[in-house]
C-alpha cells in the first residue's frame, strides 16, 4: 500500500493487532496522500464506542514485519489469510 500512499495506518480489534488467541476478523487499511491523524482517528473510534486500536508509523512497520504482499496474482487472496476447515459431509 505504501507504494501508492505515503501515509498508511491500520485499524482493528486489539486482539487482532496483538495476534492474541481470539485474533481474527476485520482489519481496515487506510492510505492517504496527506498525513493521517492517528490521535483524531483513535478519538473518533472511542466516541463511537469502539475499542479498536490504530497502528501507524514504526508500530505498523513492526507489526507488518516481513509479511509478503498479497496480490491478485494469488487469488483469492482472502483464502490465504483465513484457513477454513474442510466442509463436513454428513454420513462420511
């Protein structure tokens, strides 16, 4: 995303950001040509009763680490992120 936008942040449930036992769910990625105000974003989430966290800058870099970039060349990319158990077939 930083190849397109110089300012990037992610917003998600704290367990997801901490990679906790209950991690999973949605991650919202934000990209902008203008600086993102993470403090204002956190305040807006709190105003709406959300406990989601915000990562940007060095904290986001550390969280991403050496993860590979997923592209449509490996479609469907969502299946690479969420391992689903095989369907249960009755009588088998």
